[in-house]
C-alpha cells in the first residue's frame, strides 16, 4: 500500500487556493524548505518552497526562484529521496 503525502493548501497573491502534496520537509542552513507536488501522480510537477516571515510575523511559504539556491536544495532533496527523480 502506498503511503499518502500530507496535503496543504496555499493561497496565491490573487486569493486563489492551490492544493499541494508535501513530499519532504527539511531544515537547511536555518531555513525550512518543503518539496511539494501538484498531484500524487508519478509525473507530477514538483516545487521547492521556502518558509519566510511576513510583515505580521506569520510564517509563509514562497517558491524558491533563485537558481543557485534551487540547485543546492534540489540536490539535497534528491539525495534524501533516492527513488524520486527531480528535474529542475
């Protein structure tokens, strides 16, 4: 039986609700990162998100867009999850 991923809902800047499945969560260099997918299918799109603090002191997640940071974090996730192939 397959293990189900945790499911979380994010709200975009436009107020749209988007559902993601958490594959892995890891603290790297004092920053909490999530590896999420947009579905539980084998060929799902994956995203790496970084936890930040908003102006109100609330924790929020944003997509990692910096190429160097994305490459470094994706390598760590790839090593942790040897059975999953990540493409950037």
